[in-house]
C-alpha cells in the first residue's frame, strides 16, 4: 500500500508456509511449458486491472489475482479450489470463459455466481462461498473443507 499498488513483484521463497499452513501444489510446469508461462507473467502482472485495489472479501484479493493469471495464460488449464475466497470476483465483467476454455463463469461482483464447464463441473458461488460437483473426476467441492472425492486430474 505504501507503493500505491496491491502488487509487489520480487524473488522470494516458493511454497513457503502461509499463516502456518503448508501449501499444496495445484500445478507443476517444467521445460518449454514453464518457460512460456514465465514469459507471460510480467506483462500480465503489469496490466492487472485491480492493482490499485485490494479487498479481502469478496475481492479483488490475492485469489482474484491468481485467477486472473490462470485465465490469461493458455498453458494453465487449472482452477483454484473452492476454499479460494475471491476467485469468483470478475469486477465489472459478468460472463467469462473458464480457465480450461470448456465452459463459462457468471458472477455478480464475486457474491453470487455459477460456473459450468467440462473440466470444472458445476460450481455455485453464494456470497463468495463456492459449492460444486466435479463430474470429470468425481468429487464435491465445499468451502473451508475443499475437495471431497477423487483428486483433481485437470493438469
């Protein structure tokens, strides 16, 4: 905030503890794919539409930022888990393609919304809490707990 932006780019320790919680790997890229992703990051970060705003709930927040990167990098056909509050915040947009480009997300300022996609399944956002059913790799997604069922194979 002292810099007038919510974004801070610097080299740091990857996968460190976050509020004493051990991180989990959502996606692993190596070789040419990783190089391509890395090349796209800096311009996307510089053009992030909410870099002057940060609001924990319903967004834009750090999960909104990561979702923005996922949606704009073709090599990242993943989604954030249902525990990621703020992932459904789309600002002044109401309808966008899913990260996998197999469906759509409708959202009213991150408070109410629906996602339907081949890889994402059906997910309902009620006041920023995401509930879903994944049919591709059968599982339920619930807030706070996360995924119940088979591990996500969408990588």
